[in-house]
């Protein structure tokens, strides 16, 4: 079989290993000229997507939009029938059908990890991967057994052409994101719906009932429905079914799980992720409240998600580099009551910052340190909201951290939660977070 790997990143490195059989002829295609293993045909450059009809199978990396394949092959109207992904192939061949898929705009990694830890605490063998560290096909090397559980964090890039649905599908909060990749918000929602579309009446669909887009995503499923919700602080729950917060306590179907004060994660937004994880695992751990409470209390979160880096001169420095939207910056700011110096800005994703600016103006923010291409746009929104304590961060992370340090007073929090992608100044959000942590440690 003649196979073309369209793009060569982590996912298609796993694809190369998986399809590397004597009967297959593999061509590695990428827009950039890359170092690849010897012995394979390559096609690099701007025309790497042209004339793909000569291949029997096309393996798309997540970042490649299917429309780009269509545009590059105008004389092959059925070209997408040859396209697959490592996620599609994994669903097809995975030895276990006990698959939990978790999607949403933010919170996927935290929720996926928390679900994994709860199931492991219950004595189950669990495999975690997808968009979080391990490509799905690479997970097959972990000797997955039919009775094991698989937890997949799945982003819109992986779901836009997915042909399978997991046994348990979970949709967290969904807000505008990746609109520089999608045609519009409708396409973004439809992409996430694909994970639910192929469920049967024997499956389970879980969604955030307080989020309209999450409801919309899950609505296409034929599975049994289970929802969760976290009201605003001091608010009353509209329903007392599924997982929810009422006052100072997290509940599941009116059974108290734990107090909010006992939760290891920071921020009210993380209560949504916790409720999603509880709803997902409740039936799988036989309603074991003590087990869930223990895991929820001990889990402190993932790297670059409201991660405490250091306390220096009575100022605490937090790395929330994973947050790349205005919505994630809002919940990060709201996670702290004390005065805050917040680093905002980065590369353009066509986001609007008016709502974020209102939160900055009303949530005890001492100063904003602006960086990146979006700095002028954010500055304008802040000034329209009446917030004027704005400083320029600089062109490198050491300078940015030093300028934030100058603004902070003892008892304050310095928060890197930029509301933007990182590609104008850094390789990715991990690089941005790592540079932030190194600079903080050097103060």
C-alpha cells in the first residue's frame, strides 16, 4: 500500500512506526524540510499536498485542516475518502473498547489526568494519552488489554474527521478558540460534536449543562446523558443532579463528595473539571466517595496550569502559560483574592479582550505587564474599561519577569496567564512557561 504521511510531528512519528511494514511504501510529506529517518521517500516544500491521489492512504497530522487537502487537489473531489488519522486508527484497532474521550476548549488535560488518577486509585489499569503527551497509536506499545481503560484527551484538530466515538464521551466548557484554523465558531462546535456523533444507546455522554456550546456538542449523541455544573460564587445550583457545587460542597446526585476547601486545585474554574471527572468516574468506582475525595484532595494540577513557581520577597509567582485565551486568563485572575500583577499578550488568534479588561478592572489587579503582538489591542481594551496601570514587558522573558517584579508589592501574586498564544516570541506555551520559571528562579 502506498501511504503518505501529511505532516511529520509527534502523531505521525507514531504513524510511521505503526505502518512501517514490508508491504507498505511510505512517503513523508511536510511543508518544511525536516530531518527524518533514512530509507523513506520524502516530499518537502509548499507543494507537499499536491497530487495525493496517487496514494492509497493519507495520514493527516492534527494541525492540517482537511480543507487544505481538498484545496491542493481540486481534480480529486473524493480525496478525503483516503484520509485517516492516528486517532481514527487507534479507535479501530484498540484492544479495549473501554475508552473515555474528553474534549472542550480548556480543562481537558486536567480532567483527563484526574479521571485517570481516580480510576487508578480504584485499582484499574488505565492508559492516558491522545493530545496529552502520547500519540494514540504509540499507546498500543503499552500492551493494552480488553479490560483496561483508555483515557484520551481529544482536541478539535483530532476530532474534525473522527469516525468513531468513545464509550464515555465528555465535553467540558466550550468557548471561541482556534478561529484562525476553523472557518467559524459553528465549524469548531461541529468538530467537537463528531466525538459524540457515533455513540449508541449503550454509551454515556457527559456535558457541562451551564455552557450552551457544551450542551450543543453533546446533543448529537444517542447515548445516555449525564451533566454537571458549577454556579457562580454564592450562586445556587439550578439542578441537583449529576455533579455540582452547592455552597461550600461538591456533590454527586445529592451525595456530598468533599468541601471546596479540601480541593487541591486552585481556582473556581477547576471545580468544573473536578465535577466532570466525578461524573465520569462515579459509576466506574461504585460511588466510592472516600476514594474520590482522597484523589481530588491530593491532585495539585499539571505543569503550566496555575503552577506555583516560587515565593520571593513575599510575592508568589504562578505559571499559567497553558492558558491561551481571554477566558482562561479570566479564571486565573479570579483564582486569587490578593493583588495581582498579570502578564498578558502574545500572538494573534483573533480574540477579543473586552470581557477580560472588565475583569482586570474589577478584580484587584495592581498592574498589567503587556507583551507580544496583541499588546496594543489589549491596551486599548484595558483603557476602555478604565484600567490605566499598564507597563510594557519587554522583548525577552528575563526582562518581562523583572518588570513584573518591579510592579509587585509584598503579599501580591505575579501571574503569567497571557490570554494569547505564544508563537510571536516563543516556540510554544511550554517554552514560554519554562522560560518564565527559569527567570523567576533567577530573581
